[in-house]
């Protein structure tokens, strides 16, 4: 539900006053997002990681089936890199 013009102006004024009176608190509130947005971002991130991992495994399998050392190495690097990056990111945010 969209706010009316006068409600938007009143909200902007409240935000401005909060930023003047307590900048640290204002920064904390500005950093928050809605739970649905965070959930959507988490799902998209997970799909991206799974997609990249699947790509790495696909390249690896194609390399093994064709006996191409370059593709085997590339697929292994992609797969390990994606898992390492994802694990590091998750541990860092705890």
C-alpha cells in the first residue's frame, strides 16, 4: 500500500530528524530491509551458487568423457572455488 504525499513528507521529516538526533541509530535502521527481500536475496544467492557448482561439475564430466585435461582442471577449479567461496562467506557472516 503506497503512502499519500503528506504521509511520505511526514515520514521523510521523521527520518531526517532521527538522522540529526542519533546518527548511529539512523544508520542501523537504514541498513535493515524487509524479511521477504532478505529471503529472496538468499534464495537467489543459493541458486547462483548451485548453478555455478553444476556448471563446474558439467565441465568436469565433459573433460573426463573427452579426456581433455584442460576441461578437467577447469571444472575442478570452478567446483572447488564455488564451494570454498560459499563456505567462507557463510562463516564470515556468523
